[in-house]
């Protein structure tokens, strides 16, 4: 049986399967991180925490969650730096404004 090709390039199906599994694993780990940080925010709210500690925890969680979304789900990990930095700067600016207003 001849090897499969795409655009005249040989396709290694074992490597593609491995890449796919690693991609699924990475996506799952990031999803677990996003859910965990969301549950942290829920727990802070249910405990009635307030003040600078709660603000720092919530803004830190929002920063990490936002960066996960920017980097992996918006696929900025493969974008040129000048384009990848724009949403990160926007995220930092919004979080800084929230912190200053609080």
C-alpha cells in the first residue's frame, strides 16, 4: 500500500496521531485550569471574601484565564509577537483599570 500524501508531501499517520493526542491532552489540561480558576472565583464569592486579598486573587485568576484563552484558544501562540502582544496588553490594561477603580 503506498504512503499517503498531502500536497505531494508524505504523511506519517503515527506522528499525526501522536500530535493529535498531545493537542487533546494540552487542551484538556488548559480547560481543567480554566475551570479550576473559575471555581476559585466562585469559592471566594461564597466565602464572602473582600478586600485586597480577594481582589488580588480574582484579578490574578482573571489574568491567567485570559492569557490561556489568548494564547491557546485564540491561537496566538503561533502568531507574530507584534500581534500576540496586543490582546495581552489589552488584558493587562483592563485589569489595571479594575484594580485602580477598586
